[in-house]
C-alpha cells in the first residue's frame, strides 16, 4: 500500500515538473552525446592539427555552459512534493476553462472591466 502511494506521489511530482524534467533529460542526453563526440574529435585533432583543438574546446564549453544555464534558470520554478498536486489541479483547471480565460482577457469586449492602470488613474 505504501509502495503504491510512494509511486503515485513520484508520478505526480514528475507531471507537475514536466517542463523542468524534460529540460534536465535533454541536458543530460546532449551532455553525454557532446562529450562522446568531443572525445573522438579531440583524439583526431591531436594527431592532425593540434592548433585547432582550442576552437573545438571553446565551442564545446560554450554549448555545455549555455545548456547548463538554461536548466539552472528553470530550477526556481520547481515545485515540491507537497505542491505538485495543486499544480496539477491548476493546470487541469486552466486547460478545461481556457476559453473562459481567453474570453475575459480582452477588456474591450467587457467595458465594465477595467485594467489596473485605469482603476488607479480614475481615483
């Protein structure tokens, strides 16, 4: 019973953080692939043209660095185990009522609604 609850909470956690989980998986897979290509090109360039090895190292380092920063900046949006259920409920609510939200987004369609700037300037 506890094993089922544990796996259900892990699945809910991954679903709530699906965008970040995808970014982490993409980063790890590309890191492994780029590392493999770099090691093969490094041995070839060491024998043929050692001067151009610096350019390969710079390109490899920049790609890995920018991908790491891409993943790192998404980590603050990571939700904890306790908040993952609420995140899933909010996503389902937005998906099921997306037309309603789009309908009230345009203030011109509903003249009684006022933006916060108009409300502040009115007072």
